[in-house]
């Protein structure tokens, strides 16, 4: 694959030569990993970013999302990109295995997401905010909230009670 988004050589220099992320595999949390698993995650992120985020970059910039008073649905291309990202397991890149995550080191996690940001910063907001919400609830939520919200978020599903809940407007 030709580098359309980021220089893979520069990324590998930063990860493996400067930061020596392969040494993290000596730690118990990352013992299941190797440079090969890190490269595989990077390859997947690059492929999805190039194939499904990049093609609609201009459209995402030109046609902003619209708020109809209650919702702000993503355009079909952004939804398809989000779905592909989620189906590849990339929403849970750094999460624990118990949450369906890859348990990647933060440096590798951020390198994976750099491909998506380089491809389409507008559509990157959907997985970015989903992951941020999940992280917030993992840090401060109850076990019931984690089960109800985080687990569905990390596989790309909105919890049913959120999707069907009526939205109330704030008093004027």
C-alpha cells in the first residue's frame, strides 16, 4: 500500500526506534503483543482510513452536519466509515480484553488513530467521541453504566435505551 496519509517509515521510527514500544511487550499488560501485532493494528487502521474515511473527506468539509432540533445524524459515508472502524475492533484499541479491546499501548493506539485523523478529521469525530465517552464511563461510571453503555459503544452500537429515549428540550 502506498502511503497516502502518513509516512509509515516516520511512524515506525517514532514507535520502534525512538519510543521503543516493542519493549512494552515485557510488561504483563502487553505480554500478548509483539511488533507484529502492533504492525497489524497499524495496517488495519491505515487500510480503513484510506478506503472508507479518505474518499469523503471533501464532502465532510463542505457539507456540515445539520441539527434538526433533536438529532444530528451523520451522513451515510461517515456512518459507513464509523461502522467499518467499529467492526475492525478499532474503537476498543487500548481497552482491556474484558471489554473486547486489543489492550494496545497508548502510543500504538494514538498512532492507529493518527491515520483516521489524517484521512478525514470531520468523520474522525464520531469514533473519537465514542471512545472518549467510553473512557469517561470506565473511569467514573458504575458497573451498571459500563454494562449498559460502554460495552455497546465499544462495538459500535448505541445502547437501545439511548436510541429510543425521547429527547426533552430545555425550557426557554
